[in-house]
């Protein structure tokens, strides 16, 4: 039991109900582990996977993850961390997002029936009488709900809070009762909601769930937490090459926390990597290489890690062009370096592309380009590097003939 808790503690921030956890692990009874998600557009990253790997460790000991798809609460909208009301999704969007979530969590969690179960909270809310729902609301005070930081901040800023947002924590809390949760593993931003789960379980005569909150690390830029909107994240579905390259780009200060939270390297090795990274230079580079190899091994296997390590050394140490770069045909209207980057990465803003050029991160056939308006000649295949990991072999499409 102590070994299990010590292993979980490596990536745990706080534990609410540790004595309960010890007692339940000691009982030998398989625990029901709540993993609840709203069915908003899923794009899981390594930060989310910290929770998943903790659950996987418990699955391997015979405990069951109950994957709760919050299809009803998705229609309500979780206000956590938001300054405005969340748009409401259609049932079709919710179903599509739920399927994508299941695909992504299966990259870490076991999904065999003896340790994995899928539920939807519409199962109980769609059939709950209004009188029973009002009874739940009666057990939570306005002062409790308004103690949440995001609500106070919105009130102070004069922004509206819809009633359905206020009741969201109540609904998420009651989920723990309905699914008989023993344990939930969440980010610290969900602590309030999951403590309401304990509150309802105690009020309704059920054993209160244990709440573990996990360590949160900054994104690869070393500042805000990982986020798709900030483009500072490492996605679970990223290729081995992208994972490896992104990890090589992190600040030296993140090597130790990333190695501790995102790998299973022995803690003595983690400390040694942190010490090496703090010295900078080649030692920091080598520490990142080991970190990147450990993360890729965890998700894709040792063979993939060896392949990416060799590719990285060949490309960045020997200054060679990668062998397997994608080929891209661009329209004949591409005339300048900025046009070229826009064709390669159409979702990026002009300002971010100009910044990439000004930073000297763009080369065309090995020549660094720092003028967005510089002309490009695409009459023959051209190798373009648009950042530390982005390579393309570009071919210009012939101009269309008008009849």
C-alpha cells in the first residue's frame, strides 16, 4: 500500500482524504476511479496524461477507471478558468467529441472491460425529477459557490454569470454519488467541484471519494500551462518526431520537472538531469536528449526513441536535411518568403510568420531569409525550414491556363 501511494505521490500536488485512500487500498477491494470529462473539443496533451498515467498504474493493480462523459454537463458548460459563458454544443458535436476523447485516452489507459467502464451523466440527469434536483441545490449555499475565484473575478469586473454556470459544480459533484466514486484524480482547477462530490456523498450517506490533484507544469515556452491556443503544448497524438523536437526546445529549467512528471526515470536520474541542465551548454542539450528519448519511449516504444534520437543528431548536429521531409505543392501565386510560409502553415497568423522570419528561423535551400518580402524561385523543388523542427520540400504548381 505504501509503495502505491509513494508512486502516486511523485506527480501529486494535494490529497484530500489520504486516510480514506490508505484504508481502501488496504481493503483489497477494487476501487472505482472517477475520470470525468466534458465533451468539448478534445486535444489532450502531456499535462492531461499525468492524470491518465496515475490511473493506469492503478488499473494495472486491478482497479477500475470509470470514464464519465459529461454529455449533460457539456450542455451546461464548465465555467472553470473562463471569463465568459461557454458556447453550447449540439448533440452531434458532443457525440463526435466523446468518440475522439475515447480514442485519445486509450493511448494510455487500458480499455478492457474488467478495468474500464464508460458512463454518461445524462443517464441520471435525464430521468431526475425536478424536485430531486432542487433538493441537491438546497444542500449547497450561494456563499460556497461564490467562493470560487473565477466567479468573484467576473462579478468584480461587472461581467454576467448565468445561473446554469453556478449550478455546474453541483452537477459535477453529484456525479461522484451517482457513479459511486472512490477516488478521483484531477487538476487543481477542479478541486472545488470534486470536493463538492465528497460533500454530497457525506450528506447522502456514502463513503466520500478521495481527491488527488496533480502537479501542473508550464508549457514548452516555460510560462503558461500547456494550451492549444498558446501553441505551447505537446499533444498525445503528436508524432514521435514532434514530441522529440518539442522537448528539445524547452527551457533548461524545465528538464527536471518534465522528467519527474512526464517520465518514469528513477528520481536519482531525474535529479542528475536537472543538475546537468542547470549548467547549460552541451550538458543541458544531452539532458534534453535523454528526457526526449524517455518520453517518446513511454508513448511509442524504445525503437521509435532510437530512431528520433538518430534523426535529431543527424539533422541538428551534422546539419543535414532530414530524409523523410514531406513534399508540398504550393500555388503559382507564391512570390515571397511570407507567401511561402503562409502556404506551408495556413493556420498561422501573419504576425507569427513575420516573427519567425525576423528571428532567423527560416531557410530556403539552406539560405537564411530574414526579409518577408524577399522573392522565392520555386521553378525547381526547394527545401524550406520554417523553425527548428519544420521541414518541407516545396514544389511550385504551374500557373493555370485560361481558355
